[in-house]
C-alpha cells in the first residue's frame, strides 16, 4: 500500500506564492510513490490566500485547509496542521518557497532508510538581512549552550517526520510552541540534509521583530532554566560584593575614622543593584507569564472553517 504523505503549509498573506508552491509541490509528489495530502493552514491572512486555497481544494481532493479565525502565529498554525494531518510521514514547509519543495524527495528517501526525523539544514541564506542572519545565528548558538537538548543550529521548521514523532509532539500540552526544539527533544533517529535557502518568492515576511523576539523567548523558556539560575547566581554574587562593601564602610567609619560624602560609590551601588534586580524580576516574569498562559488553558487556536471532517 502507498504511504500517505502530509504536507503542512502555514499561510499568512501568501497569495503571490500559493500557485507556484502548489505547482512545485504537486510535481514533487507526482514523482514520489505516495498518496499526498496538502494541508494549508490559513493563519488569518488579510489577502486573497484563502480564496486561492479553496479554489485548489475544489479541484483537488487531496487539498485540505484549516482557516483560523485570526492570526495565531506560525508555530500555532503548524501545530494545527500536526493535529489534523493524517499521513504516515509529515512534512512542514514554508509557503514562500524559501524551502525548496524538491528537497522533500531526498528527505523522504532518508526516512525510508530508517530515520524518524529528517530536517533541512541551511547552508546559505539568500535575500535575508544581515541583522536577521546574525541574530538568528547568535540565538541558536546561545540556546544550544544553555539547554541540555541538542537543538540543531541553522534549521527552521522545514522537515519530515514520522507519524509516531508527530503524535508525540501533538500530545505535548504546552501552549508556547517551539516545534523545532520539541521535535529534537523527542529523540529517535534524526538526521539532516543540507540546502541553500532561497529568497522569499513574493510578498514580505510575516515575522516581525516582535514576533521573532517572542519566538526566541519561547524557545529559551521552554528549553532552559539557565536565565533563572543566572538571575539567582547574579543575586548571590552582587550581595557578596555588597556585604564586603558594608564591612569596608563600617571599618572606614569607625576604625579609620575617614569617611567621604561618597555620592559616586553610592549611586553606582544603587543603580547596579537596581539593574540586577529589575533584570531578575523580568526573567521571573517571562516564566510566570508562560505558566499563567498554560493555567488559563485557552484553546491554542480557533478554526473558522475547514474541509477536514
Ligand atoms: N506565517 C504564519 N503566520 C504568521 C507569520 C508567518 O503562518 O504569523 C507563515 C508564512 O506564511 C510562511 C511561514 O510561516 O509560510 C514562514 O514565515 P515567513 O516566511 O514570513 O518567515 P521568515 O522566512 O521571514 O522567517
Ligand atoms: Mg520566509
């Protein structure tokens, strides 16, 4: 029996890319011995994306869609795709053709050799700003050094995984999704293929800097307690210094009997300790806000419309 291959495609204002993406994906799956399922997740696009997707669904029974009630974010869109995908193997791919669909053939091939996850590692990234590449590079390296899970550097969510892995990822209850980390965390046999990341074909990135920062913080807080330990560690070091300073102040006041107005040192100490305190409270706040989101336990996304039963 043919294996079923699900392809999850998160869509946020991609009207300029959907036709070309569909063509390339269709030609890829036609070369493979699989039964395809294309699962478009429309994440509150403000353009004509959903109409294009619905038109494709009318003509092709293997085109499925989930239409969100608003923009919930890329990771949530992919999570919804995972929830509904019915394939034996599941691909996650961006809609803007930065991830070449042709690579799926090689990824699927590696999977047949006994791997559970094959992710795509970027060799080069074209058409992205220096700042984006630099911050992304730094982020993955810092994350790698503060977490015990080895999250591959220079990868996005473009990957293929077995149904078994997808089911485990789906069952993870946390609301803040950092899928590339969660998938690594699962384990099993994972490997990668390398590729050169293309430029976005049409339209512009849906990842604003604020979305990127939130995503980075989700990654760090879900996979590392290092910031919390750093905050308490810094607290200990700073209070150690303060204690020495207290001893010195008392010594110079009562033994040496020399004491200056000391405005500078006072200001330095206050601002320094004040800064450390604010940072520490902020770090704790980041964790607490995520805990409270999990306790509220609202649905991760709301589906307005779908052709999946
Ligand atoms: N995307 C989404 N919701 C968002 C932002 C992006 O579903 O809020 C989709 C987008 O349509 C694309 C993928 O996620 O298929 C990657 O987004 P994008 O290309 O904008 O990110 P970048 O490549 O710039 O990091
Ligand atoms: Mg992109």
